[in-house]
C-alpha cells in the first residue's frame, strides 16, 4: 500500500472541507459563493490515467474518471478506489483504504506530459499522464 499513490510528493495535506460559504445576508454586504475547486471537466484530469514506474517491478496506474471516482492498481492488481478532486491546485484523493491526501504538482499537467515525482517512500518515479481508452 505504501506505493499505492507514490506520486504524492513529500507534502500531503488532508482534503479539507471546501464547501461553499457566504456572507451574512443580514448585513449590508451581498451574499456570495466562494468556489475553491474547479469543475472536474475543467481540470484537464477527468478521464485520464496517471502512470508511474520505477524499473520493471513497480508500476502504479491511477484511473481518474470524469465523475470524480478513481481506481488505482499496483502491478496490475486493484489496490484502492474512491473519490478525487482538485483543491487549491492539488490533486486530492479520498480512498477506501487510505486516509485523504493531496498531491501537489499534478494539476495543470496535460495528456502526454512526463515528469519525475518523488513518492512518500522517497523513491523517484517516472510519471506520465495518458488519455483513458
């Protein structure tokens, strides 16, 4: 499990409560809604897959569905599933088997991008974003 989503760089933050808030309508100020998370369809990450590899023996695949669900696989075996969202420019997960956490440096990537990501285990992984088939 430690390698489940190892592309999480050295800093992981729990998913906070990012619900809409408003100004007190009884004051002279106008009510407003504060949106902290973009629509999944606007993130560039919906319906993509993050693939991470280290040598021939470590391959992590994280499928990001357009409806906010994710499924992760370690060496081809399903290892977790849950919900994903983008919060404060970080890709955040709430898995079934892991507590909530966020990964900086993934939001803003486009299909075809390649980068190096240091996992929680301290290992550097070759990481890429691909379209879902």
